[in-house]
C-alpha cells in the first residue's frame, strides 16, 4: 500500500508546474488502473504494509476515490481554462486523495480518525475556495460544524477504547464486545452525521448547492461513504448494544428517507435534487448496516460504491448543463433533448441507475438492502416500497423536466459540445459497465464462498 | 530580528527585556516562595517599560492597568505566602490558603474569573508585546501554580477558562482581543496539562507559543489589527494560505500540528477519567474554531469583491512564516509516520 501512497506524494510537485493539469489527471487514471489490478483476496485482508492494509471494503472504496478524484479533475476543466488557481486545485485534490486513501486503508482506529477529519479540510477549501455564491461560507460552516460536532466525541470514544482495550488496531476489535451506551453513541454519531442520517442531513444539500462541480462530486462520491465505511468498521465491536438500539437509527433513516424522497419532488434546483436523492439512498445504506446481517453488509457496500459512481456522474452532468446555460433551475434547463440529444442518453443511463433499474449495480445493492431490512421487520416493507417507488419517481421527474418539453425561450446563444466531454462520457461508460460486471461477479463469488 | 522588533529598535529596552527573561528564571528556579515572589515583582517592573511607546497613546493607560492588576495579585500572593509561612507547617495543605494563592497566580496570568484586565490591556499593546504577554509572561505563574494547587478549584477554573475564552471571542472584531480570548481558552488546556505533568505542559506551551508566534508575526508584518482589514487588503495568495493554515492549526483541526497537543491532553484527560470535562474541552474548542474561521473567511475565499485600491505591497519573502506554516502542515503527518 505504501507504493501508491508514495506515488501520490510524488505527484504533488507535478501539481505546481505549468500546463501539467492533464498530466496529473492522467497519472491518477494510471494509478487507478494499477490499483485495480492489485492482488485481491476476498475473505481476508491483504497487502499489509507499514501501517495500512486493504480488504475488500477498503479496496472498493479506495478504487472509487481514486476514480472520482481523477474524474473531478476532468470535470473541472474550466478552472484550468480560466486559470483559477488550478495549481492549488490540483494540490488540493491530491491532498484530499491521500487523506482518503489513508482513511480507507489505515490499520489503526486513531489514525483512521485523524485522516477522516483531515479529509474535511480540503473539501472545505474546495467548497469555500472555488464555490460561486457568497452563501458558500454558510454552507462551508454547516459542513464543518455538523461533522466536527459529531466527530469530536468520536475522538473521545476512540481514546476510551484505547484506554480500555490497550489496542486500537481495527482488525483486533472484532475480538471485543463493548456493551456501553455512551460509547456506542459517540462512536457512531460522527458517521451518522457524515452519511447523513435524516435529522443531521441539513449540511449536505447546502454544501452541494454551493460547491463547485469537483466539490459536489467528491462529497457525493466519497465523503458520504466515509460514514458508511466507519460504521461498517465500528459495528463489529458494538454488536450487542447495537442490537438493542439499532431500531432507532433504522426507523429514523427509513422514515426520513421517505420524507426526503418526497421532498425531492419539490426541488427546482438540479443539484439540490440530486443531493436530496443521495440522502434518500444513504438512508437505505444506514438501515442495511444497522440490521447487521450479511445481506445488509454486502448490500450497503455495493450501494455505496454504485451510488458513488452514479451520483457523482449526475453532478457532473448537472454541471455540464450549468456551464452551458448558467443556471441550474429545472425550468430553464428543460427541453435539452433538442440541443444535446446525445447527452440525454447519459442522463438516461445515470438516472436509470439512480432509480436502480435492472442493469445497474444500484439494483444489486438495493435488492440486498431490501432483503436485509425485510428480514429485520416486515413492516419496513411499506417504507422500502415507498422509497423505491419515489426514487424512480423523482429520477423520472428530473429526467423528463430536463430532457423533454419546450426549451427555454430566452436562450440566446448556446454551445453544445466539447471534445473533452466525449472523453469524460467514454470513461464514465467504461467505469459503468466495468463496475457493473465486476460488481455482479464479486457478489457471485462472495455468496458462493459463504 | 525578533529581538529588534520586540524592543522597537530602542537599545534601552534591551536591558528590560533581558531583565524580564531573567526574572522569570528567578521565580521558576528559586527554592523559596519569597524568591518566587521577588521574581514575579521584577518581572512586572521590567515588562512595564517594554510596554511604553511614544507613538501609542494607549500605552500609558495600558501600563498603568497592567501595573495595578499585577501588583494587586502580587500583594495577595505575598500576603498568602506569609500566612502560609506563619500558620502552616511546610508540607501542609489548606483549602483556603491554596485557593487564595492559586487565585492570585491565576490573576497574574489572566485566567478566567480574573481575566477582565487581559482583553483591555491587549488592546493597548503592540503585536510583539502581545506575544510576550500571551506566552512568556504566563510561564512563571504557571510553574508556581504547579507547586501548590487545589485540584477541585483549578478544575472549576479550567471550566471557566474554557467557557469564557470561547464565548468571549464570539462577537469581537479586534484581532488582538480575539487572540486574547483564544489565549484564555488555551489557558484552560495549559492549566490542565500542568496539573498532570510539567513535561506535558511544556509540550503544549511550546507548540502553542510557536503557533501564536506565527500568527502574530504575520499580523505584525501586515500591520493588521482589526478583522475588516483582512478583507480590504489585497493579500498575496501564499500569505492567505499561511493565515489559513496557521489558524486551522491553532484551532486544533487534524491534519495540522495544533491537533497533536490537544490530542495528547485529551488522552490524559480520559486516562484520568475526566469524561465530562473532556466533553467541555471539545465543545468549547468547536466554538473557538468558529471564530478562528471568521478571521480567515477572507483567506478561505479565493475571490471576493475587493477594493482594488488597497494593495498591500508585500511580497511573499517571509521565509520564516512560510517555513513555520510548512511545519504546521507537515509535522503532524510526519510524526504519525514516525510513531507508527
């Protein structure tokens, strides 16, 4: 694992050279393909070196984060064209990637906390530094203080665990059972805020609306998954107390997911619609993690990966429209099928995978999550049904508003297509197909081994 | 360079500066309470000439206020050591006497319930004098505090420090007052650390003074005293970045150096089972981060509506500051690699 870390660290000087924008991006792609071919062991951790290791959960999430980071650079090409501190932007992305990489791969709970928090700073810089409106300060403060409020007790919890067990190695935590309520709350609350759970989700739509495209992509793609990853890691030694208290989180997140899905229908801003939809999807992930059965575990993992791909893709598409029309309002963006017919295919593919239509990885995840939650309680069927239905509903709502209908009459001039977007779309396609096949394949493997 | 800034290019002040350093050493190394008191008095009398500045009208008032509060505290201290000498045997503890002694020392260092002089005096001092007031002047009272303290009283004072330091800075616009309140908050951490061990205190104190030195020297070089000056000056990008990193570091956010002392103190708090106190420590540091971020709004936003006519003609040639902010970024990460 050190080799990738060093590769990223030595990419930092490259960020500060002139005209190295695309080179950095290509290096990230290259690194992602190197990482993809890492020797993969399904059942155990592997590639342990120095202080980091990798198991199947970390592997997927690291792969996702390298991938999203390189796509982020690609999508914010306008920074390079406008010369808007793009050197520092590259540095920021690489720094963020290093922090994310270490968060997903470190062996030690305290180091996990450290890098978990450290990934917040570059994200904050992305939002406040490269955002558009003055309201981005408020959004950044919401982001910072919601997450810090949750994660400072997490530090207390981690140090308490160290004092109690004399180990902070994540791998060894499975031999312990900590049956304490306050510890439980302090350990999971940070992750629930990060996910975000229904009551503490307010920072997410705000941050998404104010963030530049790269900030939105990393937020939806990776930041939310940090919470899921943390929950998957800490659940293992909190099993007994979680069995007593999990109904709270499941009920809050499922009912909240329903409310949020309905709220999606009231949105007129593309980005905030996508942001709310990701809150709704993450609510199912929380449910799946909290019921703590095998379906839930696999399903939440798969839905995290697939949601990271498809929601960041949707944010990228929303930004393409925004750069053309300088508005994210659904009324102004309507009828885009007339102008960008080939873009409407991408909107269709990404939205169909957002609503978990058949060929997508989201379907796999949602099937597993529905299985797990129904096995937990039959009553949750009603909520799950409504959430699934509404997710199809708001995806269709977004699609039909943007693509169909009359276009905005006030459009004066409009340029359609850059060659670089073709590349983005092609890469997105590759990842989409590749991840689908690979995901289903792994799923098959895991189930068979079990 | 630092000394010349400190003494304002006035060689007479050099004398008082060295006396000041010397007096602190007297008081922390003397083996009788009376010697400690003498050191404190010399310290007071040598700091007052350093305050005086013919260009600043406030400096006379400031030195008077400083003299009054400090001498009040010294008199109390003297009175209490005499009472202790006459009433108690050598190693006896007495609640009332220890509380009185501690409170006189707390007043000397500007700790919370006796802090009212501190933000006022800070307003009248130059940046470098502020630096001395916030760091060096706290050494001797704090070391003396560690000799003879009342634990419950000090824990109560720590909570007061944390809360007042964090809430007091919320509505301020003067950078000096903000740093004063942040130093009151940090005093809570330092008093706790000196209750645990002197090495821990030294660690916290050194890192805190280093961070505050970076900020103060930056503000000193840019001539900034109020928050709106940060917005109307057209700052270099790297200066903005330094400001940003140093403030986040002082706030104790993880990838920066300032996290390390806070983390270690939290560790000691939890080893000693101060769970509720830890919670207060953390939540007040959240508020502290809030007002630090208010200071660095202008550096967070890379573009905002600037008034173009206030160009600050300062190149980024401050090797010292760049170096220190580099330390601030990297030392934490490097140290994690070392300790693993």
